C-alpha cells in the first residue's frame, strides 16, 4: 500500500477514549511500562474543564470583563 502525505489525516479521539487513556496511564506506569510524550496529550474535551483551563491560564478570554459578568446558560459565551 502506498500512502502519501495527502492521505494522512489527524483523527481526534472521542472524549471517552481520552478518559480511558488517561485512566490507564498510571496503571501502565505502575506495571513498569515507560510512557513517553505525556506532555503532548491534550486536555479532555469536556465543558467542565473550561474553567480549569482559564484558571491555569492555559487559555485566555479575549475580553476579561466577560468573566466578571453573569451569563445565562444559553448565552454564546457559555455555549
């Protein structure tokens, strides 16, 4: 099979696959497996992590005043 660069695509993991991966990493390390590239793993695609990413300054809002206001659940900033 001849695979060219144009046929290679990145396939994102479903968040449940990511959870499974993260939950197995520590166990696999305890079993003696060396796991490399841990810093390359992405954060879980979960709405509850948004605040954590902001708190740790991994992401920043364009307008910091947004964080000082209340928003309805269906507002654009929440969704």
